[in-house]
C-alpha cells in the first residue's frame, strides 16, 4: 500500500496483529485482530523489535518451568501447598504464566510473519513495476 498523505508519496505496508481487549463487563478478555500500518523504512525495525520481545519472552517462559518442578522449602503442609500454588501459577494450564507466555509468543510469531509477508509482497510488487517500466515485465 502506498499512502499519498503528507504531500508526498510515503510507502507504508499494512498488516494484521493479534490483539486482546477487555470484553463486555464481567466477560474477561477477548482475543481479536487489528489492522495496522507501518512506514516501509520502519518495517524491518518493527520486525526486529518484535523478534527481540519474543526471544525475551521465550527466555522467561523457559525459566518459568523451573517453578513448576521445584518442591517446597520444607516438609510441612504449608510449604507443599505454597509450592503447588506456585507451580500452578507458573505452569501451562489456562491462566498460568507459562500458558499466557506461550500464547503471547505465538501471537508475536504470527504478527512477525504478517509484517514480513506484507513487506515481501510490497517488494515483489515494486520489482514487477520496475520490470514493467524497463520492458522486462508483462505489459498487458
């Protein structure tokens, strides 16, 4: 997509990202998708930033599993109960930190892929336009 706003041609690409928002009162969170645009000059920087965020989240996700396998500090029932609660909170069951992190990693991967696909599509179209002007493309 090329946007002619601002008095000159500014190259922008559009992409879709997974988003989460608050649902109607009391219904919790609702997953959805939102359409965004980014300047071509910033697209790779956005991809790199999202990949860095994903990699950091992956590292935290990997570390969270240590909480699911560590036992309580003592043999008393309170220590065991605390260890069980921590393991559930950090774990992969819906609502746990591990589960939420994995969902966020998947959403970041889909967003990165969406931006990359839009960028590749734009570059392909630009190349086709260049070829057409040079007589190397299909001019029909």
